[in-house]
């Protein structure tokens, strides 16, 4: 037995003695099961299931937002490159031009 395992059992024993009457039996058994699954997963080298689902839950929205951002950039580039004029764009451009000339005459 290595020193780490011995230290862990000493800490476990201390906690059991100190907190013997604090937990209901069903909560303690649930915790034992969860700790057992965690220890089994760490000895086999696999990540526990909760960690995987948390990682997936964190990565999935970020991946979707990254893909959406790239698609928006591509759409903007394609729209600028199309050079097609619309009546709305012409009106907005005319208003901006008039407003710019108005500002320069006020100064």
C-alpha cells in the first residue's frame, strides 16, 4: 500500500467519525456509490460520466456559436462582393450623404 492510499483511508476514517450522525443513510449510500464509480473510473483511466456530460454541454453551444459566426462572416463577404444594388440601400446611402454634407455646412 502506498502512502497516498493510507492517507486517504485515515482522512476517510476521521470524516466518518466526525460526521457519523450528520447524514441520513440513503444519502450516505448514494455518496458511497458515486465515490465508488468515480474511483473505478479513475483507476481505469477514463473520465467520469458527469465530467464528460459537463464538457459536452460546455463545448456544444460554443461550437454552434463559432459555426454561426463563421457563416455570418461568409454571408457578409458574399453580400459585399455581389455588388447588387437595392432601392433601400440607395435611399439609405442618399440620406447618409445628405447628412454628411449638412454636418460640414454647419461647422
